[in-house]
């Protein structure tokens, strides 16, 4: 891989005298033979905001889990105040003064703010909990971060932004040397973001070392003193934030050449649009979009996680509440939009959540393969076991699903083979439009390249394909046209030479923000799940 | 991959799966063996016929429960529903007897099936349309059905008309080729149940909904429809059990079918069906119902343990079955 650093002289120089609160050297993490992060050396200094940026899957979350004791590194060492440390778990890290503020809200909604703050470490007087002391202390912490709720408020009744502050307050109950934020603004609207950034600045000004992980480059630009870039599980470098533009950051995050993983692009299709979606509103307007796709075309959907991509298509399929919108397939208006109706009409959706929504992990392969096409495989009353076995054998050969036995359960396959089984499952319905959400999440490069070939083949056979992907190289390498989503809206359409990783990242992270309703719905769904 | 390799591995996989599924039948064999060793009168023809016949009600209802549970539901109302359906049937038969004679039994039985199906539909709709946890929904209808039978019988009993006793008697006491009629009916219910569950698209969708409702939804399966239908099947099974039950005691009372829901769920679970749904074992359910009845019978026959402790022993059995399940996994 060729490393091209677009900014000369940006590699960090350690200024003398800056107090390093937490220092990592050669940090690496491997799960079995798979290295997810390696060669990370950085220091977080007291009184600075140090931002970590990188694409999805670059290793940001692994890094912060290593630094906060949630995961133990396989290599490298940590130093605090010049002494080597190692954290057995998150509790040990917190005792040493390093705390991670989680992205998801981890609070008990039926308890009060104070009860949540002191959950598991209640103050007591004799055998009884000392509510008065806890409420007093809570009020102090809340005031110090500028939260407007009271210690006796029930957390469930607070708006999301206040809950986020309560979560931060919980992390700051004890004095901390290093505070790590994991995408703290993912669930917040714009004005709330500004307030949160103030909290972060206040922490810094009081001398804490802040590690700030975010995919919102505008925030990073506004907040960070220094920026470390991760890419593909490796550290690219650390730069002073001054003089690094959002575009510069995006280029650093991407900075790589496309290889031969992807099939050559197809000629521009001449046919009219097959699927036309106009003004579809999902989740009561949190996501709203219009788009169309032609036969013989791969339409890529880019954007950060939480930008509403999955929600848009789950809404189209009737898997989420959707309103209004005019949808036509091959020129005919589609009125009934359930998975079943769409299947009859010839449109299928492959979920991004292979294990949770795609396959029955404890059921045999054949039952999984035919679940979506039961009426097609078994036209009669009874199940036709022989036909089912034949369909499985055909799918295994056609999609190169590597199995020890045809009688295995779906959960016994590797991720790549599960993904191929899922693809075979929806293709069994013989669709004319295929929507694939994260076609290669968590699978190895060999299976990836096969799946790209399948997609290429089905598009060349005249089907229309929509690929939703967080992996930029994949999006750029596969798509004939890319729509970029941000905060529930399509903000850019890229065609031809415009389809570059930088272009997608820039459209996905910059420009006018209008609130992050889409991200909020995703979090809400997560809380339900 | 060569086909030989596939076959060999396939053989291993199927052997392993079969072994795990044998659990309830092995348990049944062990219980029977203990019975033979403990008491000489256990293995007599009349006693065996008696045990199997008595287990028929639980077995029939438990077939329905296998559908409900494997689709991700639970029905606590079966015992009360059974009493309610029995009451409706007897009242109908008694009313029609003067004009129709013994044919009143057929009409009453048909009505029983309809009422059972409607009761099941009611449970199903509360769960799926009302989106109420099956445990709570059927806890509610359990109370309703129980109160209705108590009200209908005015706290006493609803006896069947004397004129109907004789023509109805063979349904419980008769036999076909030496096999008691309730056993024949049970066998028929189990065969149909096994066919629907294992050999039809509905059965496949049923286990898919229980295994992972999201996957089913994303695959275009109407989970609500499937679950509602499972409750209707449960209602039908309850009605069939009621049809067999009436000639046995000849009356419906406020205690008819009391606590049967627990025995039914026990039979299903020790039969190997997963309580969280997704895995259905109809024949295992039958073995479960037999195990419960054999244990009760043994305790009555032998003097080692008081028969008042039957429920306790059955309780121990279900816990042991669950533990065995965990360790086999």
C-alpha cells in the first residue's frame, strides 16, 4: 500500500514541557489471527482535546476500548505520568483516572439522576443510603458541566441531550485525568451539540486530557487541538488541528488506492428507471428521500452510520412506518409496500443485520434458503423436501457457499458463507431489483470479491441493484452512481469521475447540518432492541 | 467439496441431532422401566391402557401448545378454556337432545370445535393485534373462561342429559381394534399436527416466527397471522380434548381442567420444544405427556411416595429436563 501524505511537515513533534496524561506505545489488538489494530503510539496531554478520526472500521472504537480498559491490548504499553500501567478492566482504568463516556445512553430510565449517578457506588450512612449527600454531590457535578436537570429528576423524563449530560456527569463523579468521548454528539441536535462542545471545552480548561472520537469533521475542526488519524486498523499519524481543513482530514482518512478487487464498471444503462421513489418519508419525516434506479445499474448509497440509509430502505419495504411518497416499479404505481408485496413485485432487501434479521441461526440451511420463497419452492400444500434439497445444492454451487455438510445450521457457517447464503435466499425469489445493505460487513477479502462479482453479474443480467455501504472503497468500486445521505436526507449525487472516497466523505460529513433526527431514530431503535 | 465428504459429514450431523432429540423418549423408557421394577401390576394391559388413555387430554392440548410455543407464544388459558368449551357443549347437547336424540352429540361437538377456535382466535388477536405479552393476555382470558364456567354452572356442575350418556360413552370408554378411542383420537391429532408442523409452509413459518421474529418479518412472513393461527389451532385442540373428556365424567364443573395449563406446558417443554420458541417437537410433546401420567400412576400404585406429592415430582421432572437440556447443549 502506498502512503501518500497530502500535508508535508505535519507529522507531530512532541513539544517539550507538555504534560502527557496518557501515553500509548505500539498498541495492538488481535483476535486470534485477525489484527484489528496495530502500531498505535500517541499521547494525550493534560489540557488538550485530542481527536481520533477514521472511517467506519478504521479501529477507532477498538483504540478507545484499549485505552479505557474495556479490552486488553495484545501488544504495546500504556503509560500514565511516566509510569507504565495496565488496566485489567474498565473499573481499574477508572480507578487510575481514565474514563470512557459511552455513545449509547446506559442509564436506568426509572431511576432519578442522582440514583443513576451513584448506581453501584451508593453513598451510605450506616445501613441506609444517604440520599441527601448523593443529591448534593449530583447537583454539584451537574452544575459543573452546565446541565439543567436536577438530581431528583427521573432520567426517563429527560430529553435526550440532558440524558447525555447525565451520562457524562456519571463519568465525572470522581475527578478524572483522562476523559474519552465516543461520538458523544451522535444522538444530539445542533443546538445541543454546541452545548456539549462547551462541556468538553470546560473539561479541557480545567486541565483534563480529552480524547474525542467523532465522525463529524466540523466538530473536530471546532474542538480539537490535535488530530490522530486511523485507517484500516493502523495509525496514519498525528497532526496539530491548526491548518488541517475538513477536506484535508477526509483525505487523510481515505488516502489509499483502489485495487483490483472490484469488477470493471458497466456502460451507462439506456433503459428507463425501474424503481422510482418520490418523497418517501420514513419514521415521521426523520428520513425523507427521492431517488430512482435503472436496470443494469449499481446505485450506491453512502453516508455515515446513522445518516438514515438503512431506515430509508426499511421504510420502503414497510418494515418501519413510512408516510406519503409515490413509488413506481417499471412505471406502475406500487400501493402495497410490505416485504411480501415487494417480493411479488420483484424487489428484495438484504438486511445489514445478517445474524439478527437475516438468517435463522439455529435452523438448517435449507429452511433458511427457502424461507422467503416458500410459495415458489413449494407450490403445493406440503413441503417438497426433495425440491428444497435440490435448491440448496444449486445455491451452494452457484454462490460457492463452503459447507462441511448440507445439514448444518446457518449459525455454523462462517460470516462470509452466511452472507452468501443470505444472498442466495433473496435471489431465490428471482427479483428484478435487489437492495443490499452492507454487502460485505465483517467478511474476509476473498468472500468480498466473490460477492462483488455476484453483484456485477446480476446487474449485467439486467437487474437493478442498490448497494448501501459504509465501506468507502466498496461504495466507490461498485457503484455506477452514488447518493450520499446525511441526517436523513440525500445531500449529494455523484456520477462518473465524481465518485471518489474523498467526495463521499466530504458530502457525508460536511455542509449544512439541520439536526440529527435520523441518528436519533437509530438510537431509539437500538434502545428498543 | 466432494459429495462423499458431504455425505459423511452429513451423516455425522444427523446422528448428533437425532441423539439430542431422543432425550424425552429415553426418559420415558427409563420411567417405564422403573415402573416395571417397582410394581408388578404396572405392566398389565389394563393399567397401561388406563395410563395412556388418561394422558390423552394433556397430549391433545399439548399438541396445540407445541404450535403456540414454537411460534413464540404461550397459552395459560387452556385449562379454563377446556372447562368453558365443555360447559357450552353439554348445555347445547342437553338443549338439542329432545328434538334430535343422539345426534345432539354431533352438533354439540361441532359447536365445541367452533367455540374452541373462536376462543383461540380471541387469545391470538389480543396477543398480535393488541400487542400484549402472551403470558399476560392468556392470564386474563384464563380468568375469564374460568369465571364463565363457574357462572354457567352456578358454582355447581353441569351434568350431561342421561339419555346422552350411553350413546356418548364409547368416545371415552370404547375401543377400535383393542385401542381405546381417546388414544386413537390422540394419535390422529398428533399425526395431523406433525404433518402441519413439519411438512407444510405454515409449520415452517411458525417455527421461523418463534426462532427469530425479525428474520421472519424481513423474509415477508406475516408473524402476526402465523401466531394468531397457532392460537386457533390451540383452541381446536382444546375442543377435541373436551369432546373426549365429557363422557369420562359426564359433567362440567368449575374445577374442570384446573391447572392443566401447567401440565400441558410441562409436557411440551420436557418434550424438547424450546419455551422461547423456534424449536418444535410434537412427538417429544407426546412423550412428555406420557411421562407425566406414568409418574402419577406409579405414585398411586406404589406406596413409597404419597400421591399427594405427584405435582412435586412432576415439578422436579421439568427442572431436571431443563438442566439436562442445558448440559447436552
